[in-house]
C-alpha cells in the first residue's frame, strides 16, 4: 500500500471506531430489552416487578383518560372555530 492510501485510511478508521461503538452499544441495549420483555412475557418478573407493572398500568390508564379529555376539548374548540368561520361567511354576519 502506498503512503497516500494509508494516510487516507487512518482517519477513516479513526472516525469509524466511535460510530461502531455507538452502534454496538445500542444493539446491546436492544438485546437486553428483548430479553427483559421475554422474561416479562414468561412471567419471570424480578422482586417488586408485579407492583411496578401495576403502577405503570395505572399511569397508562390515567394518561388515556387525560388524552380523551384533551381530544374532547380539541373537538369542542374546532367546532367553535368552524361556527365562527361559517358565521362570518354568511351574508349579514358580523
């Protein structure tokens, strides 16, 4: 290999090392999450895991309820805006 090729490969390799490290770390996290998910599905929860799961389910139910309220309010606001817009389009509307 000539010096120019080697001079080009060294910085490329140096830049690829952190990229590969980041990719490998994320792959490790994904694998760990999949193992944890498989354990939960199999029913092998760690100590206190069932209570934590119930707490998360309760929070999810609360968030769903709050989201439904927000959607209702948004629908109401959209209807009010549509009525105002329609009222302005009508002849004689103020």
